[in-house]
C-alpha cells in the first residue's frame, strides 16, 4: 500500500522533530515550575525559554505571552468580559461565541472575496488575521478602539508582528505551526489587566500548574517556524499551491477557487466543484490515500455549508461542494501531482456517470 499523503495542515500541522525532542527532554524535568529549589528553577527556565521563542515568532515582548491550553481558552480568557465585541460571521467559533453579547451590536460585513468590511464605530473589534477555510488574509483594523487578533492560522505561515499600538491582544495555537496539541498562548498588551483566580501562575493572569511538556514543545516549534519564515520556506509552499490550482483548472470547467483574487495564506486552496458534495470528495480522496477536508476541523461532520462561504453570499448548495487542501513545508511536488491526478480522475469519472 502506498504511503498516505497529508494535505490538511490548517487543521493541524504534523509535530516538528524539534518539538518532539524538546518535549522528550522536558519529561525529565520532574519538578513544579513554581517551586523555588534547583529542580523547580530548571523547569521554570524551560518555560521562560519557550516564552521567548513564542514572543520572537509573533513579535511581542516575552512578558506579553500567557501560556494556555490552546487558542480557544486564550480567546475565552480575553474576550469573556468584553460585552460589545464586533466581528465577522467568518470568525472561528471560539471567537464567534463572544461576539455581539449586547443587543444591537452590529456584525462586520464580508465582501465577495471573504474579507471583513470595516465599519466606523465605538465597538471593540475581533478580527482573524487569516481565515482557516479560505486562507484569505484580513485587513488591519488600525482604527478600532480595541483590536483582538486571531493569529491562529497566520502564525508561522506569514510574517505577523504583534503591534501594541493597534492591537490589544492576539491568540495562537501550537499545533498549527508544528507544536503539540493542547498548548497555546494569549498575547496581551502590557498594561491590559486580566486575572484568573487560582494559584497565581503566569503572573496571576492564568491560574493552574503550567503544561511544561506542551509549552516546551510549543517553544521549540515556534523557533523552528520562525526559522522557516526567515528562510523563505513558505514561498516554495505557495508555488506548490499555485501548481495545484493550475492542475485542477485543467480538470474541467466550472471549478471555482474561493478568494482567488485576494491575499491568501501561501498554503491554502479552497475550491468548489458544483454538484459534488464536499464530504463525498473527502471520503473519495481518503480512500485514495489523501487527507483533505471540507472546511474547518472544528466544524467537520456538522451539517450545513462552510461558515465563511455563507458569509460571502455563496448559496448553500454551492458552499456544500467545497474542498480545502492545505499544504506545509514537508509537502512535495510529487504529492501535489499525485493528489491532482486522483482528484481529476474522480472528477471526470463522476462527470461521465452524470452525462
């Protein structure tokens, strides 16, 4: 049996070897990072080194990094006390849950390319840097009184620098850039106060004994991700993504690439094959040895079209025919050609049967 090909990096990137090595080393640190003895100090040093690596990836000060169990917890930690938050319907569910809790709070509109349309007003704004489904990169909300940035998909794929002059906070998740699942961070501008009751960890901002092993892996993955960005690795990923879309365009007429004319993440292609349900495409490609998705992993298996497509005004029946392919630095041209061959064969065979 041929080796399977993983093309679902937006759902979760494979664990980087650097992260695996750091986690293995951290397993030998038995002490509580809050303990003052030598063993505790060694564990604390591991966490602080990881904090510096995450800060370097997102362009903030180390003391602005608050480690959490992931981006969902990070969003809740910051947004739970902001009642009139404005955002677009294409935001991730972890952020949408906190939008518009005051009656009459408006939502941001979305244009045909999947970009949030800014509106003037006094409301704080939550805005993703890049959409997980379409890959479309969002405009900067510099005029917002408070700007919460969801950098979950952007961090490690495109340059992102937290700017305390225009951003209040941001969230990242380790497993999106090759770290372990169950580790993330809230980036919080200096001077913004939040407090979670408990043991006072993370300078009193997030209680609970730190996930030392996960944090160590996150830090190592962040360091490796920054190295990839600095080396231009994602330019090669973009070239492979563009090659994939060229191959799929040759499969036949009617294929629609979502957000094609907008700035997108270099690794993401979301396309529609009218009349061919996305979940059926996923199953056929899975049987052929390819891991792809019909949208965000957090909404997979649920009925209804992809949220971003609905927000863009794409009809439900067409939105339901979406397939997302997301690449990474380990993806090869041979893998892309193999997928394009398999998908094109299935697409044309279906067309013949429907004729």
